[in-house]
């Protein structure tokens, strides 16, 4: 039998606390660093972001994932018992052991599902959706829950102006289901990339088995994100453009024939540069970066969910999603909603 995979529902969730650019400017002033709302807007396009209170059990990674998952299930008209596979994309898990996907499975009581985490950083949701598609196409899975969720505020150095202005917390989810090969509403094509020679462009040195978080390393912020922003910008524009083109060309399409482009929400300048290279109008680019910042694996599913729920993305339209992240990881995915 031959099957295709279709995204049938999406959902998203965010913490309550809004952290504005002015709030960050005040924090940095207190440690002798200067910035401003306008400085941050001009360089990133971000106005505010959401920050979890991890002492609140409703705002942990898996709790945000739970809310997003329930919203996606409701849109798809499915129940937790319908799920037979959970793919949880995150680089800021609740715990190293067990997987956050298992915490989520317990919370939504998806009794028939098996669960796993994947870490492809900001590309995680795209990687997870393509993994789901492969399980569906082989007949091994019928209904898959894919979640991209992050609480990266726990890994931000709030005294580093290049890092703390960028990231926010949130979760997005999608239900990916089996469809007949005749279905036109389906995942059409995809392309994945990794380049391990670029690991140090964005990484957290301590906290894994290679480097324990000792008091000295904690004081040196080695358990927080380290980033080479200038190099990431150049690599991101090139890689996002290449992944988009490869995904489109597999289906014999041109960028100007697409209905919507949902890129990773890292930086507005990056998004504009990629859209320009693709010859794609910004009117057809979905952006939520201004209100949520870079939520890593959650950026694409939350932006996608917003555009579906507000009616911009209509049934039968073609959508290209495109991500890059630490690793380096990157991926493009073309589907018809």
C-alpha cells in the first residue's frame, strides 16, 4: 500500500510573562551595558518575547508542549488515544533523562503512543515532521504528534547583549496523518542538511557528558549559549536559501508560485535577505518574530498555527517552511494545506 503524510492540525502555547526590549535595556543598564528598544528592533525585528517561570508547573517545556498538542488535536479532530507516535523536538528539555516526549505522553495520556526526543536545535520541528512523514509512508505510523518546544531562557546569559535580546520561550505542535496517495493535501517534498564543522557558531559548552557544570564553569557562563552572530547571519542566509530552493525544485515549482513562506524566526534581516534571494514578496511571508523572538524549534509551528487560525493560510494552498539551527542543521519542507 502507498501512503502520503498530511498536516491536519496545528497548535501553539506561550508563557504569560512578556519581556519587552525596554525591560532588557533596563537589565543591561544595571550591569553597565547599554542598549535600547530601537537598537534591538533595528538589528533583529524583535519587540518583545515570552519568558517562562519554570517554578510554575504550567510553564515548563512539557507543559507548554501539552497545551500546544491539545490545540493541535482539537483542530485535527483527534484524541490522545489516536496518537501512535510522539516526536518531541527540543534542545532545552525538562530533564536529560527521561525524554520530554515521555513527560508529554503522560500529561496528555496518549496511551497508545511511543515517544522520543530529537535535538536539531531550531531545525527540530522540520526534522521531526520529515521523520513523521517517513514513518507514515512506510505504513508504520498512522497519526503522529510532532512538537517543537523550548524554554531557552534558562540557557541565556542575561549579561550578554548579543544573546539575551534574541530568544524567547514557547511551544508549537502539529498532527501529521496518513492519507491516500491520491490526496492533494499532503507533504510534497523536503530537504535536510547538517554540517558538523560549524558546531561552535552556536553552542552550550558545559552541561553534557564532555563537560560537567562545576562552580568555576558556572561562573564563566559555560552552561549558557555562546554565539558568533556575524558568521551565523551569513551561513543562515545561504543555507536557508539553498534548502528552500532544493525543496521547491524537487516538485518543479518556482518560489513565486508558492502561496506562503514560513521561515525560522531568528532575525528579520535574515528573513528579508532570504525572501529577496528567492524573489518572494514579504506580503507572503509569515512572521511572529516581533512578538515572540526566536523560540528555536517552536518558531515554525507557532507561526504556522497563527497563520492557519487567522485565515491567511487557506485549504489547498502551498506552504514552504524553512529552518536552520545550531549543529549546523537546516531543512526545508513543502506541503499543501
